C-alpha cells in the first residue's frame, strides 16, 4: 500500500511541478532530516525513488514509440 501511495504522491508532484518535482522532494528530504523526522525522511526518499521509476518508465515508453 505504501508503494502505491508513494507513486501517487510522485505522480501528483510531477503533474504540479513538472521537472521541478525532484527538487521539491529534495527540499522535503532536507526539512525532514533537519527536523529529525525519520518517518518523514523515509517517506520522501521513497517518493524520490518513485519519481525516478516513473521517469525511467516514461523514457522507455518514449523510446518504444519512436
């Protein structure tokens, strides 16, 4: 369930922020780290990974369509 939620958050961030989505997540990671929020840090790191996966999948589809 969490993996699905992380991908949904990643998709939403990519829709709203486009290419800046990863930068937004990196800001959240830094904030969680400074606050000592281990759960938040883990969550945002997982969202960052989900963005990477979604972008990789998108690139693969683009190459297949070319």
